[in-house]
């Protein structure tokens, strides 16, 4: 995909950070030495995108460059390198579907086929209803629960054709499913349940008991 095809043809004539985000920028910049302001380019691009309906107009690229004393092309290089940054409008639900080897081996082709069947879109496109956009991306770091997609800020894991269809239907109806494994796995525990730490000790009674699948997952993660 060329850089030009990633940038919206129609651009707003201006962009300014909100008063609230100006305060956030101040606190971000305080983390870096004054002559290393460019290190804040990703957080500032993220702020611009969140403020502007999940996409970054060129005027925001210019403003980030000016704020960080960077050349505009350097900021654009960063914005075009990372798939999490959108340079053209996207739907309310931005689906990043992982197609890298672990997800592919576990059925990411079925997930993408479902997205195409249900929404009529493939990578880089937005559905006719305007609600959904899809982009095929490289590994999102949740390979243990492959295949998976990221939708806006949330990961949905352990998908197959049917569960992807259900996920899309629920989102379309405004019923946002909880993030995580659609099979209910806790973290990355084995599908049949825990294979170690099969007992937990109740410190109050000094008795051991078998944890439920759910409790075991939480125990292993150090949760309550
Ligand atoms: S390969 Fe899909 S999350 Fe890593």
C-alpha cells in the first residue's frame, strides 16, 4: 500500500489540540530532556488520533512536528510506519486482524473470511454502513491466544469463523462484548484448564482446595 493511498484526500483546514490535551502534552514532554522532545512523537500522535475521531489529519502531523521541533516528514514517517495510526477516516470499530504465522496457523484466514462475508470489506476498507474498518496487520503480541483481532483498544482472542460473526453482530447492535478470549480462557492458560498449581491453599483455614478454572487463572495471574 503506497503512502498516498493511506492519506485522506479530503483534509480539514486546521487542527488544534484541546485545552485538556495541551495539559497532557505538557506532562508527556516533562518526561524527556528538552533536547529529546522528538521521543514524544508517538504519544502525541496517539493523542491527536484520539481527539480527531480515530484518524490523524495532515494538519495534526504539522502541529506535532512544530510542537516537537521535528521535520514534518519525520513525523509522517512514524505515523505511516505504525499500523495503529490512521491517516484517513475509519469506522467506529477499527478492526486490526492479525495474519502473522501463529494466527494464520490457528485460523486467521477464517476470521478474515468472516469479516469479508459479514461486512463486505477486506484490508484497508470500510463497510458500506460506515461502522467498521478492517486492516490486516502483523503480530499484535497475543499469539498464545491466536487467532485474534484488535478492535479499537481491545483484544478479542481464540476466534474462529462463528465467534467472529457473533462478535461483529454484537458490536453492530451496540452490545460491546468483554475483551479477551471468546472461549473464556483466563490469560493464556491451557484450553482444558490449569495443568499446574492445581490446588490453592486457603491461608485462613490452611486447607487446600481445587480451584475452579476461573479462580485458577486469577490465582496464576496474582489476581484477587
Ligand atoms: S501472530 Fe497473531 S498475535 Fe502474534
